[in-house]
């Protein structure tokens, strides 16, 4: 990163957390920011009470076209403060073309522990993944989903989604 980009990022971070017009600061980040700005934007999502700011942040994250951001999203999605945003963050990962093949177990947990819409977003993300897959993570994910299918109660709304995730993971395992 050039010195000029560092200075731009520092200015944008300052505006993001001290500006009266956070939406304007977010628009500036979309125009001038780089990968170093993704973490502060994610933090803003978890800590703002403004629905408008949340909508703008999620819109920007869904249009993110910066490579190798899977690790940051995986790190954040596992933190408790991001729990209310699991569905949206998984959706952002899918729409941004992320391919977190080493972290299938994270998504299996999100699907089985989360709500219906989170499971649906996980299914969509998995359907669009391309290997190779981390074998240990794949086996952990397969186990999570298998246990859910075995223990699911009659009429569980997520059972068909989880069975579809099971089928995808099985196909990954066989590939």
C-alpha cells in the first residue's frame, strides 16, 4: 500500500467514526477506500444503532470485489457481536464471490444453529463454491449437518434446507 493510500485510509477511518454524516463517509470509502477499510466498516455494522447506516454498510459489503477477504469475514462472523448479521454477512460473501473452502465447518454451524434464512444463505453460498476443500473442515461440516438431520424434530422448517446442505457436502466429499 502506498503512503498516499495509507493517508486516504486514515482520513476515511477518522471520518467514519467521528463524522456527523456517516453515510457520506461510507460513500467516500466506497470510492476511495481499499481492503484496509473493510474491517472498520464491519465494526461499524456491529456497533451502529442506525438502520440507515446498517443498510449502506451491507450494500457496500455485498458489492465488495476485493480478493482474499474470506478470512476477515470468517473471523467476524464467529464473534458474538456479529450474530444478528449472520444471514446478511453470508449473503454478502456469496454476492461478492467469496469462496471460503477452508471454513465449511463455520457455515455448517451457522446453518444448523441459525434461523431458516441463515441456513438458506449458507445453502446458496455452498452451491456456488468451487474446491478444493479443506478435508478436516469438510468432515466437521458433514458431521454437524448429519447430526442435525438425525436429531431434527418432525416439522422442523429447516430440515429440507439442511438436507440440501448435506447433499452438497456429500458431493464435495465424493469429488
